[in-house]
């Protein structure tokens, strides 16, 4: 059973109804995320109605460490209205939370969380295997072709960024945390709408843990819970903001007291751009990409060679800004390669328009088909997306 249960919940022996919360991982703004609530019986829990279209076929099974690793469920075609939704391809990859509703206590306890896969279409509906993922931080790695943080979209130079469509919206102004754990951050003076920030991104902009960006799992009135725990736990010095990113999240630019996602240039030449209010670590952005997003030079994107506390200098192999920026130019720094936090996911589970995961097999093929003489073996360039 999960940790943190009361004695009454741990020792409960009364009737139980299984529930499932199924979430579509792909949300197209401004449409809300699709969340469906199903149960073994028709019940209402915490004002949510669970429709009686769920059957638990097996599990959750436990691994050697006694952690749940998989389960089998069927989503039933109980009537024509729901039957129209029950097509396997519409459900593959959805996040599924399985809960036990302890009827005698009136509480629901989450027992397992995973992804729907291995679909089998039947006359009754669709049967799925719910599989636990090894790292919650990579929960949407397959979706990262379109995601804010990291994609291996080999047709583009900048790790999936689409400069023309890239937008950053600040959803919550900077606050100082007085709620802080490895998986939560918050401010007790806030009065947020429950789950208004779900699937947005919280960024620690100053203090302990600054620069960390995490996807929001849920929020209540005062506290934000993140999907992947913070690598450095925030504390009372930490400040945070909440953003919505589309078509590419920028790296954050540090100031002496906070962080900004973009800045207006007051340092500008054909090969440099900067802002005297910044306080960047020396060469923290070397090999990243600086992009001018508005003002003179908008649309220019160049590889960074070095940076001082206030000024970014282009890589020696890059052309000059054309035209050169001026005091109207607004710039951001983008990840040219995948952020380190997601690098392992990108390398091991990459999907791309052209190859759809095949590049992940390339090292294995090279090892298996290693030449015994001077035989030519094609190589793949991850930066350009070309074989040579």
C-alpha cells in the first residue's frame, strides 16, 4: 500500500471499487486536457463521477522490490455513446491512474500509475496492459517531438524548436516559496484555482535550485506538485514562476536577483548581444543558440561561442547578425542540443519524423555488423539528420 495512509486506511477490510483516471497526454491549446473517469461501478468521489466502464483483469503485479509494475484493464463499450470512443489507437499512450475506492471510509487511494499499451480490440471494448515507467521524469518522452523541452526532430537544427511558432506565456508572477519539498513548491498567500497549472511548467528563478524547470502534475490553492522531483530541493530562498511554453522552451537568463526568459539588448554589435542587467555564469551558454525574437534582427538565430556575465558572443564559425541588433532587439537563449535532464531519454527513446526511433538502434547495428576489413559502413549525423 502507498505510504502516508492512516491506520484506518491501512487496516480497511470493507468493500472496494476500483477506479481509473485516464488522461490524454496531448493537449492542443486552447482546448483543455481530456481526462476521463471510469470505475467498476458508478460512484461519485470528490465531486467527480466515475462512469461504470472499467474492468480490472489482472494486477497490479509487483516486482521483486514489491513495487507495482503492471496491470491489465478493459475499457468497456457499455453503450453507444461510450462505444464511439473505444478504439484502441485513440487510447495508446494515455496516462492511467488506478485507485481503490474504500467505500466504507469514503476515500480513494492511488495504487498504481502507468501508460496504456498493448491494446487488444474485443467485442466488449479494448483491453490494455498498464505499464509502469522507470522514470517519471521521462513520462512524455515519446511525445517530445512536440513538447516544450526536448525533441530529437532531426529536420531542424535546434532540437525541435520552431522559432516562428515559439511562445512563452507567464502564468504566475514570481513568488518566494514558503512551501518547499523535493516534489512541491508553493506560497501560502496564494489562492490558485485547483489544477489551473496542470501540465504547465514551474521554474525556480532565484535562490536554491535556481534554473530548474519541472512540469506541473497538479496544484491546490497554495502548492504546486511537480512530475519529476527537483534535483536540488528548494528552500525559503527559492523564488518561482509558472509558464506555458509552445514550440520550444528557452534557457533562462540569470540576473542578480531573479531570472528572465528573454531580455532587451543594451549591448549590441554584429557579433555580440547582451543586457547589462544580467549576471550569467561565464560561458554557461557556450554552444547554445541565441535567437532574436523581436525588434531589429528578429529571426536571426546563431550558435553561441562564449558569454560573460552580461554579453553573448557568437561562435567563430557563425555569420554576423544580419542586420546587426540594436536597442529594440529582444533575445532569448535556446537549447541547441537536448537539455541534460532529458538527454538520456532523447538518446534512448528518440522519435523523429523521418526515422521514428530507428536512430536508437544504430549503435547496436554498428556493433553487430562491424566490418571485418575496409568495408564502408554508413554513419548517421545527429545534428544534420543526414547519413554519410
